[in-house]
């Protein structure tokens, strides 16, 4: 095998492994957050959590696949490490970006759920019927 094939193989193994690890971490820890967002509806939270993980896999593994090709000629161990580190750096930045995007979505969902559960505003203590009644109270 030449160095380019070795680089591609190591890149795919590392990138897919990192994607799976991040997705599993998001799935495990995101469930608790989603249950809170959906007011304890665990079935809905689990369903949304699963759909988010599937989307995460599709986006990231699709990116990893598209980013596989290299136009540079890889020679020697140094070339393998340089190509691999550059590609993995971009993949890790992409995974981090997707992670923060998921956190943003979760936070918005939680904020919306929290606002929906607030009690209604306090009604006024008494009702003023005419403008001159207001002036009389001053």
C-alpha cells in the first residue's frame, strides 16, 4: 500500500470514530435536556433525540466522505501525518461546530418550553372605569 491509501484509511477510521463518539455523547447527555424541554414527555424526547443523532451522522459522515480526496502527493511518514492532521483538524472543527449548533437548538427549545410553562401575568387588583377615576386616586 502506498502512503496515500494509508492516509485515507487512517483518516476514515479516525474521523468516523470521532463522529460516533461525539454522536453517542450527544445522544446520552442530550436526552435529559430534551426530556426537560418537552415537559417530561420521554417518548417525544427520545424520538427527537434519535432524529437529531441520525441527522448528525448524516451531516458529519457526508462531510468526512466529501473531504476524503486529496490533491497532494503523500510521500513518507511525514506526509501521512501532515495530511492526516490537516484533515482531522478540519473534521474536529466541523464536529465542534455541529456540537455547538445542537446546543444552540437545544437551548432555544428549552427557552421556548420554559416560557410556555410560566404562569399567566397577575391580573390587576381593581378596574378603573373612567379617566377621572384615575385622577381622583392621585
